[in-house]
C-alpha cells in the first residue's frame, strides 16, 4: 500500500523565538517530497511533485499561514517542553 503523512517539528536551543525552528514535512511512501522551514521562510520541494506544490504554495496563502506557525505552535509550547525536560533531569 501507499502511505502519506505529515510531520510538524519544533527544534530549539532555548525558549527565545530566534532559537526556534519550525518545520513541516510531507512524505509519500517514506520519501519526503516537500518541506516548509521557518529558517528558509518558504516551501522547498524535493521531488517533481514537491517542486510543483512548493511553487504553488509559496505563491498562495499557505506560506503566509506557515510563517506564523513558529510563534503560534512552537513558541507557545516550548516553555512547557523545557520545564518538563528540566524536571526530569
């Protein structure tokens, strides 16, 4: 069978917004075909299908909403993650 999935990820060194990177990756059959990275600020395609989608999404409202995810999704939760890690170490 075929498998499609998406992974959202927040990588951080501190709870400061500048030290956080948000990524959103799309996979099909274990192959990543497109990714949004807050460091790059746009979608990047890795396959023919991903490149076509990246062009379309970078020129539409999708890229604008993803740029806000770093603050909305990561920054709001990084304090909880840091606190949880510190209490377990």
